[in-house]
């Protein structure tokens, strides 16, 4: 949720600066104010719902916005990409920080924490319906994520930022519309994560259904804490790497495999326990390595700064600065 707020602040400030009269010194160009504004007006009210089914239409809107953003990124890959000189060794298969990317990619596919809430929200909560929903949703996420990765990286190669819209120029009208869609897509995603966090907190603290006052109080606490942390940090790439190491990797690789080993009968050396054991080892390796690499080689952020190829819109070919 912290990364969602950071993205909202980075994205919508550039959208507001396209409004006549809104310059870099305007309050709408201040990321802290934009984060607070979006929290009070949108994310907090949506997060106060008690039933996740109430967010069905909001989730559908987020999906439509995501597809719109993908089309914009693909268009810019075809029109802007040829004007930017690729970085050195741009098409190398992997570099030393590839492990950090695994944690970020894991974050993109993390949905385990939503499973129980979504399963209970189905009209007919059966295993066959659940299997169909999960395969369709994860499969479509794979296709969309791969399309974003290919289109984004082929456009900017080694200059690609953690938030891809940081790469587009401020005066790019199509990118501005994409930023608008992206910002509201992120705003509509925040409440889903807040639902899960509140559910976990309520189970740990109360172990019973929350009263209305408790529901509001816990929601306010979660949203306030996430907002405060997002105001303190502004580098999305680093936040995603840490989140991928400490949250996504355990939830995807380690915890499900450990639960399987705990519940599956038989000795530890049973053949059916081989894959879960390997996944735990891989997860621990990714988590530890990502944390070390993030500390030693933090991602370079160009937060709020136009990229070098935006300096002169009339230049047909752009070279990186010396």
C-alpha cells in the first residue's frame, strides 16, 4: 500500500501540472499534498467498506484503466522508442541485479493474501469456480505484465525507472492521459489491500467480528500508517524491491511450501515434498540476496526530474549525457 501511495503522488502531480496555471511551485504539484488529498477523498472512504463485494465495480474500473494504460505504453513504444538510443548491453540476458527483479516480479503476482476474502465473495464458492477464477486472473495478469515489461523496456532499455511513467516527458499529452488512468487505477487497488490487512489485524487482536467503531479505528490506523511511510519515501523502485523481498517472496515461495510440508503426511524425504523444499530454498535465497543487493546497490531514482531526452523535443535522436 505504501508503493501505491508513492505511485499516486508521483503520477498525479505531473497530471495536475498540465492544467493551465498549475506550475512546479503550485500546491497540486506537491506530491505530499496529492497523496494526502487522494487518501482523504478516495482511498480512505473506499477502504471503510466492510464487504469486499462492494468493490466489484471499482475493480472492474481498475481493469479497464489498466488495459487503457497498456495500449498507451505500446503506442509510445512504437513512436518514442526509436528516438532513444539503447543503453550499453541493453539486451544482455541478465545482469548482477537480476535477483532484485525477481522480488519485484513476485510482488506483481502476489494474490495469496486475498484468497479467502475473494473465495467467500463468490456467488457459488466451489472449488471448480475458484479454480476457474484463479487461472483466468493469474493467466491474464501474466499476459498483461509481460506486455508492459516488453513495451516499457524496449522503449527505454537501461533508463527504465521503477515507475515507468517517470520516463515519459511532462509535455507528452498521451502519457499524461496514461498517468491519469494509472493514478486512478492505483487508487482503486489500495482498498483491496487494506481489506486484507484489516482482516489479519482483526484476527490477531480481536479474534471476533469487529464492531463499527473498531472497524473504523483499525482502518484509520492502517491507512494513516501507510500514508505516513509513503510521505517519507519517494523512490518506488527501492520500495518495490524491499516489499518483494520481505512480503511477496515469503508469501509466494516460503509460506505455502512450508504449510504443505507441515500438513502432508509421510517422511521429510518423500518425493512429493521435493518441490516444496526446493521452493523454500529458492525463496530464502531470493529474499536474502535481494535485501543485500538493495542495501549495497540501491536503485537510482530520477524522481520528479525529466529524463535527458526530454530536454529538446525537436531532437529526433537522443543521446545520453556524458
